[in-house]
């Protein structure tokens, strides 16, 4: 018999807590959606819904444009 793996469904943080808006000025919230290298994490990893993921991506790009968030991390080749 094969058993189907049951995964815990991730809940969108912005849908769960309506008081926290997606804002480009709140860089500490947006850094949760970036990797250490500075890449934007996909929906399947963060658990955000499609509409909020689009808002997060736009906010990250705006924050990068005005230098609130770095485009990439300073990774030194060792």
C-alpha cells in the first residue's frame, strides 16, 4: 500500500492578519520574502496567496529602486 503524504497547508500571512499591509517602506517585513542572496522567494515556499504575492513582488522592486533593500547580497568568493 502506498500512503499519500499529507502536507500542512501554508496560510497567507497577509490574509490571516489584515492589519499588516504590503508596503514597500516596511523593509523588515519584505526581507522575510527574500533569500540570503537577495532573490525573491516563490509562493509555494512563502505560502502567500497569488494576489498578495504580486503585491509583495511589486513592493520589493520599489524598495530596491529607492535603496531600502539591496538588489543582491555581498557574497565574497572564497
